[in-house]
């Protein structure tokens, strides 16, 4: 194995309530690592209980594990995947330059895939003429066209006709505007998935929701609203902030809020797993570990995988 093929990133992904943050922090503690969050809502300040920022998870044996891309935007702002990719690679470079090991951790599949696939996420405008010229072509033909622009490292750019056309549109734009070419650092990730039994996951989600409401999640939302954030801007974030805001402004009852939110979080966890399975079908190699296995065993497994890459 060439030096360039060594793992330079560990990714810990999984559905909500699977315990992935605890695993990532324990691993980072062992390998002199720092965590880069991949959570689309933990980027927001003041949105703590509702987004599940368990800061205590980052303290291992009295030592605080450094984390990045948490609390970097104001509540009400609409942070996007383009900004995430840019911020991720800034953090990645910073961590590597200080001799630490980057550990990406989160459940936002779009963010994770955008980074691992190396999508060029400069705001490329649409090209209606190009789209029209491609609209009747088959997926095989589109794949061949895209292959003439770049090497296809995985199937995600061509898993649908729509995505293939957009990928060609992006590559065509870069051909015409070479001055804005983006060079992304090469990644060779070890991807770890945390799987959890469905019934256990449901139990943990409901219990965690009850705990966070008791800890003041409703007051957290009221506090954000009192700072002048528009209710619609909070509802935009979905899940906790949708239903808690509706309750806080009197649109729904407490019982309706809890019941609807509980169902929505369960559905969200299912969608997360669907996204991760889609990533596997697209060519990403995810090593699944059971959430109920002792954490020390799981950390050891990951360390051994990293060590083997060093000695090949």
C-alpha cells in the first residue's frame, strides 16, 4: 500500500440515538484525534438540547476532546451543504497540520457524502441549453459523457439521470471557468457505521426526548424566539424545532407536540439508515459495528483497522 493510500480520516456515522458521538470521542482520545461534526443542526448556536449537543460526550477521562463545526452559526441562519464542505476541509487541514487525526462524526448523510465524494460545490449556475441537449440521453450515455470529463471514483454522480446531468453541467462549467477550479485534499476514509436494533433505537429515542423536554427544551425554544428569531425560521429546521415552536406559539397542544415529534424522530432515524444504505450501494465501504457491543471492543477494532493500513 502506498503512503497516499493510508487512511487519513475516520468517519463515524449512524442514526440518531445510536451513540456515535460517544464512540467517536472515545476513539479520538485513543488516537490523538479531533472531531469534525457532520450534523446539519449542531452548527447553530443556542440550539443545544433540540439538536442533541451532548457536550459531556466530548470529555473522556477528564480530557476535553476538541471538536469542530459545532456552534458556528446563529439560530435563524440557513447554513448549507456548500458552506459545510468548505468549513470541513478548513478544519481537516488545520487538524492535520497540527499532527492530529481527523474523526468525522454525525448523521447528516448529505454532508458526509458531499465531503467523501469530493463534489465541487461552488455555486454553479444552471445551464438550460445544456440540460435540454442531454434530456433524452440514457443514463449509460450520460455516464460516458461524464467519464470524458473526469475519472468516476464512485457511482453517486451517475446513480440517476438527474444527478448525471447536473454532474455534467458542473464539469462543463469548470471547463469554461478554469480559474475557479477547486482542489480538494484527497481523502482515504475508514467509514464506521453504528447499527442499533430498531426496537432499542425506538426506546432510546422516546426516552431521550422525555429527558430533554424535562431538561428545558421548551424553554430553549422560547429563549431563541425571545431573541427575535422568526418562528418560521425555527420551524424551517424541522423535528424538535418545528413542533416545539408550534407548541410555544400556541398552534398545537403539548400532547400533540410530544406525539408528533416522537413519531417524526423515529421516521428521521429510518431515513438516515436509508441514506447510509444508498451510500453503500453507491460504492462506499461502511464497516458496521453493533451499538450494544462494548465500546472498548469497538474502539479497538477501529484502531486495528488503522494500524493495518500503516503496516501494509
